[in-house]
C-alpha cells in the first residue's frame, strides 16, 4: 500500500511539473503584437517604476506589475494593422518601506529591451500622484526584439533617463 502511494505521489508531482512547464511555455511563446509582450512590459515597468520612485525619494519595499496587451485579444498578432500600434494596460501594486501603498497604472505603447517603457503612466503613493510620465527608463536601448548587448568594460547598469512631473512632495519634505 505504501509503495502504491509513493508511485501515485510521484505521478501527481510529475503531472504538476508538466503542467507548470506547459503554462510557462505558452507565456514565453505569447505572440508579439507590434513588438509588445505582456511579460516584458510588466517586468520593465516594474524595474523602471521602482527606480523612478527610489530616485524621487520613496524607498520601495516591493512592487509587482501585470500587463495585458491589447485587452488580451487573441487576434493581436502579425495580422494587426501596422498603422495601429499595440497598447499594453499596466497595473502595478506595491508598498514603500514605511508601509505606504504604491500604485503605478497606465498604458504602454513601447517597451525596449527591459530598459524603457513609453506610454502614459501615473505613479501614486498613498493615493497621491507622485509622478506622471510618458517615458520610464533609457529609451536609447535596442528594441525588445533585438538582444541586449553590453559594451565590455561599460557600466553594469543602464543610465536612467526619466521624464517625470512630481505633483506631491516625497516623504520627509
């Protein structure tokens, strides 16, 4: 009886692992519509949003972003009109070190190599707008479809260029 349970447990574990791999594979193969990929947009917005908040004086404990390209329409593939760029809706939630609620929301029309997003984004801390941006990060980087390259001996982190309008004083001012 014990041997049968171990075999069943192993089969269940193998099935769970296979299911997880299949989900990861589907997400990795998500069609890129107009150069946007929801995972890339979410990760890049998370990184650039965190560094923007840190730069303007908020110590970020955590920030987590999700993105949905073109409202999740399955038809948003290569058949999409080249004159109509893809748009990703981004929703980020987080918290500062002092326990203040962070939200970062908006639309992203361009994501470049994990280093930049363009669009219309609003960052709030405890419900107060702390920045509105059309660009977060370094948009001089290569597009997402091109592998990122690093100059030997160059900086290990990209230079961050951010267009920000601050509408609320950071904590401590």
